[in-house]
C-alpha cells in the first residue's frame, strides 16, 4: 500500500511538471511569434513604421473579480 502511495505521488508530480513545461513552451512560442511578426514593419515607401498601441484605460468588462471573503472565484464572473 505504501508503494502504491509513493507511485501515485510520483505520477502526480510528473503530471504537474509536464503541465508546467507545456505552459512554458507555449509562452516561448508566443514570444517567438511576436518577434517574427514585428520584425519587418515598413510601409510601401520603405520608411519604418513605429506603431504605438494605445492602451484603453477603462476597466475590462470580462476581468476576473475575486471575492475577498473566501467565496468561490467563479461567482465573480456573473
């Protein structure tokens, strides 16, 4: 029984580790894509384009609201 316990704990740690590796690889790929897409930004005349993204300072209506008193997080999405 103890061996089964240790085996299941090792399998659980491996699953969490592989999930973390998948997330890290996804972040790496998104950074590579962002770099590739922003590499050659020129207009038809050949002048460099400096695109500046204006951030909207208003509150995002789909933002996650967390209940500080300990309720479930999913209730803040209603």
